[in-house]
């Protein structure tokens, strides 16, 4: 069975040398492994892909990426540098690596231009952003120019967590273990995705495709309540009920949620054409991810869709 992994991180070596990962809540041994593997492509990454049967990793710049920058000019230059680096990595192993572009959404017009260059000149397959940019969420009208370009180029936007927090939540006071991938990343990214849906982004850009990781950041399990409570609102500007955009404009990957119950639930809510495989390398175990998928309680043809067919169609890889 062919395997395409959709959320696979890398770092620019000079950036990681200046700012290595240091999460205090993570074990130092894991941090060392992640710092090593983020900048490696051939010593550990490809051998692990070979060992566990991953045919293609779709690479993307790790957190916080361009969303960690505040100066628009620097964001534009760093996006170009990251995308050129990524294109060179892919050129050395074109059958094994594909990539999502970094985009400088500090300047939406420049982001649209860089996306066009990344797709048409460098051959990248879409864009990945680490949540909001400087507290700006992409339902704001200023980002319409970027959504237009995504739709025109027919490539997806992967909305990944991990921007520096836009504000402080009282909810988190005294509970630092909730911050990051344990809870806040999923909650923030799910909230951002709901802003896009409720803000009418997919009414204005019906061809646009958004990808959420981590089994859709929990949203597949909230759709029924979203619809029933949206129906109670006095103002309902959407053309469709909120859940209708999920599985159509909004697709998900399984990254880091190794639960067959969650997988079958997401497929039941979104349809089997809207769920794709991902590992979240190097933060997750390739072995665990592949074992999770291979042992999933799915019909053979559905397994093929999740493993590679849906991703290949979305990214036009075949
Ligand atoms: Mn990730």
C-alpha cells in the first residue's frame, strides 16, 4: 500500500542553529532527537521512510516558521529562502519528497505572489501556515487576495498550529501543561478554522481547500452542535449549514491522533474522501503512525484512500 504523509516538518539549518527547540515541558532526549531530525533528510529520514513504507513525505517548515516573524520584509525574504531550500531538497529526491510553501501573510499580496512562484516555478503543492499571523486571522477581507490565489492555482492551505499566542487565556493560569500540543494548539487552530467557515471564506472562495491536522483538531466531533446552535442565531449569512463545508472545503489528516475510534468517527462525519494520512515527523513515531493506519478497521478501498489516493488527488501528485 502506497503511503503519502502530509504533515512532515523540516527546519532551515541556520535558523535551528540559532534557535534550537527548547520546550521545557518535553524530555531533553526527545528534544535532541527532534533538533537532529528536523534538519536531516538522508541520514535518518529517508531510512525511516524506507523501513516503515512511507513513499512520500510532504515537507513543511516547522513551527513557528514565518508566523514567528513580525517584520513584513523579513517575512517575505525568509519565505523565499525557505521555499528555495525546500525545492532543492525535493529536487534531490523528487519521488520521495513534496512540499508545502511558507508564505508571508504579514503582507497578503506578497503571500499570494510567493505562493504563485512556489507552485508554478518551484513545483510546490500548496502552502502551510502555523495558525494566525501577528494576531490576524485569515477570515479578514485583507486575505481575500491570498484565498483567490489558492483557488486559482487549485492548491490547498494547511492550517497547522503553533504561532506565538495572540493573547493570554485566564483558563491556562497555573496549568502550563495545557499550553501547546496538549491542548491550546488544537483549540486555537480549531477556533481559527471556525472563523474561516463562519466568516464566509468558503462562500467567497468555493474552490478553496483547507487542511487541518490532528484529526481535524477535534472539529469532526463538534459539527452536530455547530449546526444546531448556528440555526438558533438571528443572523445566519452562510449559504450552507456550517457542517456542509467540512468534507468539501475542509479536509483533515490523522497526524498524531492514533485512535481508531477517532479515525472511524472522523470518516463517518466527513466522508472517507476527506481524511488523509500524516505522521507529524519528527515529533511523532513513524512506526506508530504506520502501524495505526495498517491496522485500522477500514475496507481495503477506504484504506487506500486515506493512505494515498486522497492526498494524490488533492495535491495532483500522479
Ligand atoms: Mn505538525
